[in-house]
C-alpha cells in the first residue's frame, strides 16, 4: 500500500493504532454508551485499522478486522459485523494462522452470524472455533468465555 504525503512516521502510526485500539475497548466497556460514544467507537476502530495498514503486518490486519467486527456486533449491526469477521477469517486462512488468531476469527464469524440472526451458521462457527488447538491455557479460557457470550446470544434468540 502506498502511503499518502500526510502519513505519520512508523513510530507515530504504531502509537496511534495501539492507542485507538485500546480506546475502542474502553468504549465497548461502557454499559450505557451514548449515541455519540457509539459513533466515536466506530470511527476509532476504523482509524486504528487504517493506521495498522500502514505499518502492521497480516496479524495486525486480522486483529483489526476482528475488532471492527466486534464493534459492529456490540452495536447490533450484523451485516458490517459479518463483513469484517469474514475479512478477519480470510486473512487468517490466507496467511496460515492458527492457534488463537484463527479461533478468534471463527469467534467473530459466530458472533456476527448470531447478531445477524443466522443461528445455524453461528453454531457452526462456534464449533469451528472450539476445534482450533490453542496452546496457551489463558487464551483458551478467554476464548471459552467469549464463546459463552455468543451462546448466550443464541439462547436468547
């Protein structure tokens, strides 16, 4: 990708990408976000992903797409959640990622399908996420916790 004349240097782009990624998490953690905070969250997640595109690698791109998908799922917007989850999964598969990156790509697909109301596709993606071998026990526990929230969505539907 070519960098525009106004692009930040690598160190500043990384600092901004990381800062925005973390800021999005702080916004997602707010129980009663305002519409303005929802908008801020959408803009921040895309800005983070944009800055990673200048200085990151495929892992950063996949994780950025995962976070975009999560934001849209949190907002109840199934179509963009599924778009970004599909991009995340494609990046993982195209780059031979396994372990927790691949498992979380399937988690994003599951959550996006659940948000969009496709319960069967969501259940299938949950099973695919669980089929991925995760070497780190803490990461495996975190995945199970996130998959349980997807299953809660499925049970409520």
